[in-house]
C-alpha cells in the first residue's frame, strides 16, 4: 500500500499587511465564516481560519476598501486538465 503525501491547505487569499486597515469588512462578508479578525484590533491582520473550505467567491476582495486582498486560486484549479465529462460524470445524450 502506498502512503499518500499530506495535503497542505492552500492559502486562498493573500492580505497585504501594508494596505490592510483592519476594518473587519472581510470577516463580516465571508459567506463561509472562514475569515476571522478580532473586532477593533488594529494590531493583527485578519486570518483565514479554514483555508481548505474557501469557496473562492471573491466577496472579501470585492468589499476591501483599500484593495489589500487578492484571491489566490490553487494551481490544480487554474491548470485543470480533467475533461468536463469526467468532472460531471456520465453525460446523457
């Protein structure tokens, strides 16, 4: 039996610490409640508490008033080589 390598969670968003004003909007808007920031804490950046559950919806990036957030798609999504029929299963003709 072959051991599977551990899958390291992909960080789905990058937050620029120089731009981020710690406004809590990304925490507020995230539909999966994945981004967390202690309200009013201007010393710490927001964090993605559950990176493997991100939907890549882009709401955090869209609401950021200072463009401090970038959605980072994993390579397996950007360079997917699986054909659509395989992804969807059996196609009914």
